[in-house]
C-alpha cells in the first residue's frame, strides 16, 4: 500500500537501499542457482514501487537499475531502463490493490521479477551477450527470477510486520498506521 | 478495500505522491537510460565514460565485495550439501560400491608398487653380481617347527635343481634342498643344519657361517689372529662352489674371543628377514669369476694351516679343532649327486661348507 513520503519513510528507504546495495555487491554474487543470481536492485525497486510508487518509485527504480548496471558487465542503462518502466507500472498497479493483500504484493513482484529478468536477458541475447534462447530462459531468467523472489520475501514480510513504520505491504497492520486512526489515513 | 473508521470511501482518501504517478519522471528517465544503453553498447568494453564509471564503481565497492566473499566463504559448500541431501539412494549405493572398489584397487596397486620395488632390487642384485638366475616367488614357509625352510613356486620344470643357491634383494638366503617339478624347498641360512663358506669382507678372514636355533648366524672357524670387528659385512667366499663369491649374507653383531680358544665366536645378523621373503632369485649357474679361484683356495689353506700350526701365536697354539669342524659341515647339496655337489669336491675342507 502506498503511503505518503515522510522523512521517516526517507530514512527507511535509505536503510533499505543500503542493505540492498551491500547484498547486491557482497552476497548476491556468492549465492547462485545455476547461472542465476538474486537481483537486489529489482528487490529494492519492487519494494519502493509497491510502497510509494509515483515519482519516487520511478526514481528509485532508475537508480537501482543504474547501480545494477555498474555492478555487472552488461551494457549500462539496460536495467535502469527496465526498472524505471517496471517501477512505474507496478506503482500504478499497486494503487488499486487491497491493503491486506500480502499475497497480491508477492504476486505483483513475482510478475515484475520474471518480466524484468526475461526482458533483460532477451536484450542481452539480442546484443550478442548470449547465444541460446533456451539458456536465456531456463538457465538464466528462471533462476534469477526465483532467487530474486526469494530475496524479496523476507523484506516484504519484515516491512509488513514492522512496528513503528507507516509502510506496509499487507498482512498484519502496522502499529504506526493504526495509531493514526486508520491504515488508510494517508494524508500528505 | 477494508475500512477502519470514517465514512469516506477509501479510494477518495488516497493521496498520490505526485499528480501523474511519476509519468513524466518515468519518461525522462527512460530516455536517459536508453541513451545510456545505446552509448554503452557503442562504447564496447574498452575506454569511454561508461567503462571509466564502471571501473570507479568497482574500485569503490571492492571492500564490500571482499567482506562479502569472506563472510559467504563458509557457505560456499552449501550447494554441495544440498545436492548430497537430495541424492537418491541408488546413487549413494553406487558411490559406496565405487568407493569400495577404489579402496581395494588402491591396496592392490600399493602392493604392486612394493612388489615392483622388490623386483627392481632383485634385478639390481642380479645385475650387480651378474647372476645367471631364475626368479621365483615364495609360496609358503616351514611346515614344521624344527627347520627353517621356505617353498618357492619354481621347480625342475623351470630348470632348478637341488643345491642351487637362493638370494633375495639383500643377499643369500639359502639353498634348494628338495626340488619338485613345480616347486622347491629352500633351506634358509638360519636353519640349524645350514653352513656356508663365508668370509669377513674387510679382512678376508675365512670361516663357515652356520645357522642356529635362535635364528642368528654364527661365523665359525675364524682364527683369532684375524681382524674381525662388529659391523663388518660377511659375504660368501665361494669356496664351496655353490654360492657365488662375494654375495652378502649378514653383518657381524658381536665378536668374542675366549681365552685359550683358537677361533672367534662371531655372531652374525642375517641381512634378510624371513618375514620379508617374497620374490627371490635362484642362481642356476656360476660364471668363472664367481667361483673361488685356486688362489682363494690356497689362501684359505694357508689360514687354516697357520691356525693349526704350533708355531703361531699363543692364542692359537691350543686350538686344533678347526679342521675337524670344517669337515663336518657337508650340506645336503653334497649328497644329492648333481653338478652342484661335484664342484666343491675339488676343494679342501672349506670347499664342503656350502651345504645350507
């Protein structure tokens, strides 16, 4: 559920960005499933777009994608482009989902992960960095998507059950939201 | 959408973070990212702004990567653990069987390696002494408790005969006393009934090497005026005409000189242990240079004559039993009537010593 962009939320997003950055650089390269590795930039972009969406979500998606591009050997700008578009689309979609629909958040993110991974690897195939469509789909896209979804799950759970935070992806209502009288009292 | 308090429909109470949902920002960033992508692809892998930026980024984040690698190192084998846990029973059974087979094969190869080393040593001995020999393998030990013998897997069918000397890689170990068509019995030098013409290598002191019940060897009939020291090597003298001259047999471990005795009491430790006998060489014939020469026989005679002479040193004047002992050392080889026994009939009393 998207909420207003308060200073506290900025701190939360800052912490989240730092965590995802460290995980992307330090941990993700060392945990592989086949040729796939978790894309923490996608996780960060998914969380921000699901939580706040809009301009901030798009910006976070772009920056996350840019960091991902800089961290890999692929062309710079590709993941930035994909995450920018994906964040915008997910941000629009997340506005209309049910607040307690944790499963819905996971589903949206799963679709986002699969779509972004598939498009990324297909583009890599087109620019000549990959040679086999089958390899792209089954040995790269699917493992990457799976690991990314797995990596997203604990973040989603933690955010959903965090006390003192206005951010939620559904599930247990946050204490902070209830303290404002309503979970949906999202005045800016 | 669930509602908590208030009567206003939730949809009308959402406040968007921006008016158009970030569409304009999205368009701008999409254009930027596409430009970056295009330039990056054109730039290739070398040079350019993007590669420089990437290099700088990699440098900045290197410490994080290093720490991450160190932290995740213990978990690198997690994939193998998971793979092992999910391995089916059939695969595990196959691996166990394969492991057992490899262990057995390893033991077999180690055994083969040791055998090869022993054979190399035998070949070395054969080459060193220019021995005309046949290789054989010991297949059993003594069948009784009162003789020290071994059985080898070659017999008359392989050209072996009674009286032929047998050696291992370290030196002489015995002499064939019975010979079947496919096997032969070898009396070891440590057998109580064994006696071999031998000499101390350093001083050339002649004597007779006899076996004993306790498994040690005793070099007898060595005069006390000869030089014998602990550690001296004892080799075959070749006087019996059975063993080739100079083949090592043992090493002196003690020398005793009894007052009034004409001869030393010399204990010799055999070079070869009966437990280590596996591959052996049966010497089938001797070359001329392996036999004792007439000069050797003369020197032996001289030593013995000197020992029995009353004009020699005081220690030897009370002796005189040496000759008789030497005569009493006829081995079985002398009674078999083959070529081997005939040779030492040409020599003096020492010539009959090679009867293991």
